[in-house]
C-alpha cells in the first residue's frame, strides 16, 4: 500500500486528542474506494519529504551541458567533501537528457551523454549513497524543447520507477494552454502525481510551475514541493523586467531572472503554505556561481534555510572555492532548514532605508519557531550601509503577544540565550584542506564546531544533545522585554538561535 492511510488517520486522531482544531479534507479514492485524509500542515500526501529536500542540481551551473561523468564525479566529490553527510543527498539531473521516444512510447536517454544507460547511472549514484532525481515537463516539450510528459505520464513514471529514480522535478513549459486557472493546473499536475504513486516506488514529486495558478491552495495535496517564483538568477537584488512580479499572490507571469531579494520578498505572504511534506521551493542555490559577494551568498543561503526552501546546490562542485564550501557546509544553518517543525519564517517587519538605483534599500527582521522551543531570528540588512539593527522581544514574539486576550506570554517573561549561527563558519584553511582531500570522516561521536555528519546523527538528535556544530557561539542574552542589537554590514545577515534559559532563572525578582 503506497499511501500510509492508517498513519494519516493516526495523525488525525492524535491531533484531535491533543485538542487542536484541525481542518482536514478528504476524498474517496476512485480506485479502491478508501477514504484518504490529507491534513494541511500535519503530514504529507504520500508520506515523503517531511523536511525539505537537499542535494545538487546541474541546471544553474551547467544548463544543458550534462552527461553521466558530471553526475558521477559530482556525487563522489560531494561524498568526499562531507556534503552528502550534511544532508545533500539527492543528485538531480535537470533538462536536456533525452533524445526522443522509442516505438513503444518510452523516453530514450541521449546515448552520447549517457553511454552507460540511465539505469546504470542511477545504480552507481545509489552506490555512492545518494538518491537520484530527474526532470520532465507537464507539457508537450520541456523548457529546453526536449520531449515532455503531457499525455505520456504513465509510461514516463513507469520508466523512471524501473530505473530506480527517487525524485521527479516537473516543469511547466509548453503546456498547451492548460493553465490559467487553479483547476487546469491542478488537474494537469495531478495526472503525474497519480502516475508516480501508481508505480509503487517512493518518488518525491517536485512541482516546478513557478507559482502559477495559486498552488499554495492545492499543491500540498498532490506534490512534495512547488516552485513559488520564476527562475532565480545570480544577482542579489537587481530588478529585471523579465521577472515582473514582486508578490507571489496573483502573479500571472512569473518569468525568469528573479533576484535573491525578489524571491525572498515573495515568501512572507505564503508563509502559512509551507508544511511538512510540501515546501515552497525558492529555486536552486546560486552560491558559488560568481554573481554575488560572499556576504550576499551568506544572505541567500541563510534565508533559503530560514524559509524551509529545498536546498539544492546549483554550482560546479568540482571547482568549489573554500569560501563557498564553508557557506554550504554550515551545519547550524542547515539545522534550521531541516527542523521537523517544517515552517517558513515570518517577516516581522521591513523598512525601506536608503534606496539605491535598484530601489531595494531595505532592512527586515525574520523569525522562526523551532520544534524544541528555540526561536531563530534573522536581522537582514539589504541596504547599502552598515546598520545597527534591533530585534525587540515584542517584535520577535509578536504572534504570541497577539494570540488572544492580552496576557503577557511566557516568552516575554523568559531570559533567552543568543547564539550566533555564523560565528563558527569554517575557516578557508579548513575548507581548503577538505577540498584537497584531507577531510576526515565524521562519526557519530565526533564533535567539532565546524563539521557535522547528519547521516550518523540526525539534526534533531544533535540539537537535543547541544551539539556545538549546531549551536554556533553564545553572544549574549535577552532579558524579559529586552532588545537584541547587532551591527550588520551592508548586504549581510545575522542569524541567531534564541534558547530559553531554564525556568529557574526567569525574571530577576528585584523587589527582594
Ligand atoms: C525552467 C525551470 C528551471 C530549469 C529549466 C530547464 O522552467 O524553472 O529550473 O529546470 O526550466 O529548461
């Protein structure tokens, strides 16, 4: 049984027992007349991808220039550099891999790019400890004008399952006008969802419809992630007419050439539509591709992690610089992304301070609750000068403060320890030595401030044990009703994990 219906029912029952009001939808499965529950935010329609997928995708760096050697050497390098064991465990092959269909209607891989055959490539990627992802489009052609899967869903899903594929990225080009309403897009994307499920093989379904037709209302029902913007390009904040929308809602033409800040600022409105098993995909990472400064790449990586976006490395691993390895390898930031609470961040405020020619001089405060009761804050300075930035307890806990009839929430009466999650960034020397093949394998009981092996010890368990690599460095405390201040350089971010001090050290009783 592919669908864990009984598990979903158990989740529903447990949630009701906990006394939480849940709204759930159900429908009758036409095939077997079973009732299937899908509770938004509580689980996944197919039980997969309960935290955001991580891995590597060739598109941003290589576009159509793909072949089996690239995939296999990338996988080997990622294992050697510790990236696989940080959680980057999908190798995803994007567009341009096929040459057409055979007489039986099955897609055929390009034999010049994949001389061993795709099945053999998948097997060898699996043998290196990775899962394998592939690409097609819910259209007659892919965006690169290779054969698409519209009308061939069953044959294509069966073929991928027979190859041992674990993940399908499903694009939106050449859809023959079958878009423009949520119903048209839902129906078209659901055909592949059903075909993937019918194979009986677990395959993560990564929709890539760029946020068309309000997928925030329906995609969690049929997919494991969904792109929420037009394509990223390697720019921090440059506006581009080909990416016309500044908001996710009602964006009729998502386009492409969307900057990091453009995509980021589309996220707050759809914050509630990120959930365990369905993540809003902010697109593949550009860190390492050369269009942004080091601190801008730190913003890009941090804010994708804060917002529970899939983290797919989009650069050439073979030429990765020490600085970029250090960014991709920060376990304290990855742990935010992989937190089981599976929420996106809330943008608590945004001020325009010194607009430059891009019109985007702005600062903002983002917060996110963690499963263990920690709170994470990001002070983002996208303006052009260094700023002293303040996060007040009232702003950090705005939601708790406004949750009902006024009663000071416990968070405002708590003293919080503040940990800087970038303070332990791996040095260039250490990163160079790993890139030069001198990295040591990390075991379950090895702790260093800079390196982590999530294959050996999950992020959840590491956090429960206060693993130093996940906590960064303590830089202060926030007293009840206090304010945390930090100087943040231009185009930079400070990311801090707030951890409540034990209840015994609550507010000091100064009357005694
Ligand atoms: C775009 C998609 C990109 C990439 C490209 C391939 O539509 O958003 O991520 O897959 O097609 O042609």
